[in-house]
C-alpha cells in the first residue's frame, strides 16, 4: 500500500498551491507593480471583450442530445438531459446564461464547476454553477478524488454561517482548462499576469496623464526660500491640475520658474504600447484581433477567413472540452452506448448568401441534398412530400465507370439516326437485300463506274 499511496500522492496538487482554484503562488503584484486578479483583469477592455466573445459564442451554439440510429443520429428530445442542456438547466436560468457563466469561469479561473442535482431515482433534475475560487480539488487517504466547496452567506447560507461542503465527483460537472496534471486547469489570467499588469499600468498612466491636464509633471523653482512648499504645490495643483484646467495660462510671481522633467507620451511610445498589449491579450485567448476592434491587419479579402479560423482553432477545442466533460459526468455507461451530445457550429460557418446558394446547388445536383434539406437549413417551410420536397435528384449525364461504353460492348447501336441507302445492281436488285444464302449484306457493295468507286 505504501507504493500505491505514493503514486496517488504524486498526482495530488502541488505544494505551492497553484492547483485548483488557490492561485496564491501566481496572483499578487506583477512585474509592472500592479496587482492582477480575475476580477481586476476584467476591468481591462481587451480581457472583457475576449471573455465576452468566447462565452457568448459557446452559449449561443445549439446544444442537443442525440441518439444513435441505423441511419445516423436523431435528436433524443425525450431524454431528461435534453431539456436541461438545451432549455433550462435549473429553474433560475436559461441554457444560454448557464453556459455563458460556466464559460466565463473557465476563461478566468481555468475551471468550470456545476453541482449535479439528482432525485431519489438517481436521475439528473438540475445543474447549478459553482464559483471556482471557492472550490478545492483533492484526494483522500485512499487516493479517491473529492471536491470541497466553501459556501458563504452571500449565496447559500447554512445556519447563517460559512460552511464547507464535500461533494463526490459524480455530483460535480467539472470542465477543466489547460493544466499540468490533467485534473484541474490553470487560470489564463494567473499565467499571463505580467502582460495584463502592464496593460493595466498603461491604462492607469493614460488616465492620470489626462487627469493632470495632459501636462507632464515638473518642478517649480523659486529663487528664495519658501516657508510653506506644500501650500504652493496644492495651489498649483488646484489651479492647473485636472483635464478641466488644461491649457490655462500660468502666471508665475517672485521669479518662480516651471521646468517639466518627464518625457512626452510620444517619446515613451504610449499609444504603440497600448495597442501591442491589446494584441497580447487577444493572443492569450486566441481571439483574432479584428474581433476586439483592431482592424489594422484585416481586409475584405481575409477577414472572412479569419472568422472561419476562429471557429476551427479557437472554438472547436472548447466545444470538445464541453462535449466530453458532459458525456463523462452526466451519462451512465449504458447511456453512453446509445446517446451523445453535440454542439452545432454550422451556423457560425455559414458563408454569405451567394456562397450558400452555390453550395446548395452543388448538393442538390449531386443527389445528397433534397429541397427540404436545403429549406430546413434556411429556416423555410418544408415542401410536401407529394410535391417532391424529399426527392434526391442526380444529374442524368453521370454514370458508373463500369458502364462506360456499354453500347459498344453489345455490338450494336440503339436508335441510330443514320440512314443506309442501297445501291442499285445492274440486274435491278439493290445492295443490302438478301443474298443467295438467305442473308443480307451488312455493307453495300461497291462498284466501279467510269473508273470511279461508287
């Protein structure tokens, strides 16, 4: 048991408390001097925009439960999880809000948790989001995983006091992000705290720059000795400080002189630095810059391709995490053989109207789409089956390779339009008539007339 317990302990969370939701090792002051946390990072417009784009993209995708059939898969609307995942996971929120909340947790804390509520029969009847910063993932003395959640009086008081609830893995829907041990994910905000901290510092610098009247700080020089320097400084700040006092004319008395000592924002490349930090944050979340308002390198010819790459390389990995975590935790082993869940991303891959019509025309002409298949994708009413709405058509000019030259193989031509004319023989007979053996000449006889072949 000593060896086995050692193996289980090796997979436990690291002692520096970077696992799970306790990011004390990563959080705190960054190299820019600014404290970075999940909530302070959301005050950055670039972080807020990236989180909102990804969370709303996942929330708006249709999520269905499907059943395996002989002809493919069909929507299993009678399954209890269909209503929970597609419409209302609990009586307090819609499916959109539920998935948007969990995706926000996943992007900021690296983990998303939801409590699974079951009835007396063991059937899932509700899913409730849990805050990742109050969840702890650990192992017991037997190496078994358990979840420990701290409940505060802010959301669900227990006897009016703060309490800790221990949850079994079967009672928690856990969607982990990128991590080192495969059990919990690490916060992208914690991993990129220096980048975000620098962006916060740049934004704060710009705010203070305009708060000081868009003037750099400097030194007030007096030829004599001042009895109360603080009073002079406060008087100067109240008179010329702030954006409302910008461009005021200063009148200096008693030989006083103002000397600026700070470099200008242009020399410090302030605007370029802020723009670069926006791209850095977009790079953290793998969001195309044009989706956060940076159109510098976007054009009419490449912006559609960038949007398709966003679906393929950014959304698809998150969709896969969601689908596999839902299947693993919410379905029984027997249900996994019969049912599966799937996000429908086809709506995000839709091209412009002309491209869609061209694609539909190809599918219709090649027989793998019917008129009703196309109308369903365009949210149009179905054509009745008796009117041919469900017919699958194919171009008549196409045939199987093995049937090529089939008429030549039969040794005859069908429905030939060529007319064979007989040649009159000297005895009054025509070529092509029956010969002495009772047969017919397949080819008219040739005769020489006047040295010419006729």
